[in-house]
């Protein structure tokens, strides 16, 4: 698991820098803008992977010299790590074209989406690497994140053979992905599942348990994120219910997902709805005590916003991560913008420890450029002269882009079993401790 080691080593390399920043961060504090969450943030001590912190003694901090691309490689790959990263959002799947809707696509359509992405040099990365700005896509590739909400059985069915062997059902989104990833090893692999504990890919004739399904996903490069306990609209809940919904789900995921796929501290907002009160938004961002445990979130994911800014962009915030729905109309809209180069994509330099950005910056990315932010992760920012290179971008400013089709609406409600409520914890508290620490799995 080369990926795991790399992540942990670079995490450690980053920690020394975080300590240096602490006095500045303490002075900045955090401020609430209510439900819009668009202020500029410095990386905070919670800017760490959703996975646990490694034991420093086990992983001595390396000395790293960023590898700089040669001029020929720059000309070949045209890296631009200020570009945008699509985060695709899927809900329902069907085999029957008659049963599609805004939130349900056919498996054939899903496969076609993957084909389209692969044909254009996209590379599937994890949400954790996106949030941590540790993007390890090969040089010249465009990162993409695949996400799946609500944990339906059409997303993932896990079959058990007579010998006990576990195999994803080919008639599930994971089955489609596994076949596609196997055929296209240059595409990366992964996908983030925003899971509801009450809806853990369940179906009546299931041959496997919820725990087996989560473990299989975790073991195969997928991620399990927090979509609340039972998909309540957080816009209209009490503080107590908010903490139950988020805190109980975080602990539930920690108890079941032991590997790097644990994104229990990444909250995917049900219906894309923010809590109705500013203090509740701050609870999510500052952390809280639930069931005797400290709950510190690493990111909050919405359902709209279009192709995400790069984590190296000055406008990026892990507190409001943008996605777009994959209904055919909206998907076609973004595909057209990408194919006509009206949206400049993130193009990797292949090195997570450097941020390579062309000079001049394409017009549609100018608003993203903030040298202070780009270097604030402790990575080396590399600029190169792109003016002499052949022009490949139309560089159409955002303000002349066609309006986004109004097809997003509100994601569907989820079929909730009767009587399903999160286990209320007597130990919940709205008071975060004075020294927040990154989310940890319960067994460590
Ligand atoms: Zn949902």
C-alpha cells in the first residue's frame, strides 16, 4: 500500500509546519458567516486526513526534496494545479432506462461517464487527498472525485460465494467501477460513499452484513463518509438532534471502518441543507463532544457549486466542498465546458509536494490565484512561463459562461425504516475541548 505510506509520511512532514502556525491560528480564530461559509481560511490543526495520525516514532519524518519537472516535461504535461477538479455526485442507479430521473442514472450511463472521463485523461483520486491537498495523480492527469450518496443497494451489492468469497455484484455501481478500473489501470480508483447507518446498502436478500460491506469498500480503496444517521434535514433540527445525527454516525463509522477509507469526519449534508442557526454551523466547524468523544470534522460537502476549485486556490474551503449532479443535462453542461476548454481543469505535475502553476494564469482561474494560500500548505509553489507554449485554452472568463441548467433541485428523500433514530448520547456537549485533536478511530 504505497499510497498509505506516502500519505502518512507527507502528513508528518506537514505537522512541524502546523505547529509553527499555531500562534497565528489562535489569533485568527474562526468566525461565523452563518450558512454560507465562504470566508477565506488558513489551514488549521484539523487540516489533517480523516484517517488517524500515525505514531511519529513509527514513521520518522523524511527529508524531501521536491522533484521539479524538466522544461520538456512541463511542455508535455502543461501542469496547472490551480485548475478545477470535478466532484461528481451520484444517487440512484437502474438497469431500466424507463426508470431514470434527476437522481437516477442507468448503469450504462454511469459506465459511459467513466469512459468519458478516462478518454480525457481524468484520474480518480480520494476525497481525503483532495481535502489534504495531497493529490498524487500522475503528471498530465486531471483529478476527479466520484461520490455516491445515501448508501442504496444499487450502489453496492456484495455477493458471497459458497466458499465465502466476497464479490461485488456486477449490477451495482461498485461492480461497474471494479470492472472499469480493472480494464483501465491508468484511471486510478476509488469513490466516496456518503453512508447513513440506517441504510447501509441494505436489501432483503443480502448475503452479507453491513459490516462486511463497509470493510470490503475500505479494503478496496473506497471511502465511507458521514451523511448523518437517518438523513434528517439539518436546516430545522435542535442542537441536540444535530449532535446526535453527526456524532453518532461518526462513532458508528469509526467502529466499523478501520482503514484509510474512514471519512466519518467528512459530513455530506443531507439535501445539501445547512443547519439553520449560525451557532450550529460553528458547532460543526469548531468540534463538539459527543458520547464522551471529541468530534472534529475535516470537511463539509454540499450538493451544488459546480466543478470544485483546487485546494491550492484562494477560494477553496474544506467547509463547503462543491459537487455537481450527474443527471444527463447537468453532466452534458459540464462536459461541454470542459471539452471547449471554457473551464480550465487541474492538471497534475505528478508530485504532491509541489504546486505547479502556469504564468500567465488562464483567465477563468485568475480569481483563484492567491500566492499566500497556494504556499500555505508548506508545499513549494512552482511557476513556469506558459506564454511561449502553444495556446490550448480558450480562456473564456467565467462571467460569459452560459448559466448552469436549473436541474439540481433538492436531492431525493431517503426511504427510512420506521422507528429508526440515532442512539442519543447522554454524554453530548456543545463545548469543544481547548486543544482539538484530529479525529481518531476508537480502537487507537
Ligand atoms: Zn442524501
